[in-house]
C-alpha cells in the first residue's frame, strides 16, 4: 500500500490474511479453525490498512494465512508450518514433504520478504532509512489462560521506538506491556530481526489484543491512537521533517 510514499515510516503485517490457496483446499480445517487466531492476527490487517491510509505511509501486508506458511518465522522453525496449536490440529501441515514446504516458500514467503526489502531500500533512497513498525494481534485467551494486557510493545536490541509507543498507549489509558505478553527478544520475531535490526533501522513490534480490533469501530479507535503516536516519530527520531498526516 502507498508504495510511492516518501514518508520515513514502513508498516508491515505478517499475519494479515486467512486466505488459503485453492490448491490446498481447506487444509482439513473447519470454518472456525480457518478464521481463528492461529490462522490470522485478527484485526491486524485492517488496522495496518487504516493506518497506511490515514497517515499516507507505505505498508506491506502478507496475503495468505499463517497456517499455510508463517512469514514471521525462520523456515527451519517447526512453527513455520504449524501442525498443532491451542487445541487445533492442522492436517494440511502434518507430514509435509520438503518439496511442499519449498513450493509454499517460493509462492508466498519469499515474495513477501522481497517486498519488505524493496520498500526499505526505496525509502532509504528517497527519504531516510525508515522507522519500521510491525503490527500483530494476540488472542485474549491462550490455552485456557486469560491475558489482561491490552497492548504489547515488543523490542530486542533497538529501543529507540519502544518508549514512544509505550508512553503513547499508556497516556491513552491502555494496559500496556513492555515486552508483554510476548518478548521481542524471542527468536521467533523473524521479520523485525531480519529486515530492521539487521540493518540498523529503528524498529518495534506492536501487539494489540484481538477483542479491541475485531470490528471496524475498534480498528478506528486503536488506529487513531496509533496515528498520533506514529505521526510524531519523524520529529522525535530526528528523521527528515515530513508531514505524514492525512
């Protein structure tokens, strides 16, 4: 989205869709499983699109279900082709042959990561190396355990953006975790590690609890808070001055 924007912000969303290629059928999953939190980060794609439009910034969104292939994992990670999680068996990922894995990677995984790389390179040429914001959502209940956090700010080596988001969400009244409910230090955060931290971009992962963005009103509410936070990044980070609001 907005692939010609020169604003020094890049949004990415690894788990934006629950689409499954026709060739894979339903992967042995019932309709609920194909749309649950294992298949898609509920609301994250809509939130990313809302922000890209409201701010006029570039966004790259993965277009297939994370159950087909998880674009936020190393390909050698078993969870890149999840066979079982949160009580759900994924028959279409059981006993996959190497050729099946490679075919999914060539069709979905590598095109997504090439697109992210291309936008990082383009923005670095036309403006400055961009601030990199990865948008995810998390289920309110996992393995029977409720999660009280509303927002999570994830970071590892780079802390340049995490305080900006932590401050912004807390000021807006949200119960916001610092590397909670997941840690950005975990090796599973492939996209940020590979495309941002590896090349020295300011970066952060944002996790939104799914019940906050599972409808249009929730997306607008959280989107407006994030719009204000992201809009301030160029000035606060000393990037080239840009007017990125709509």
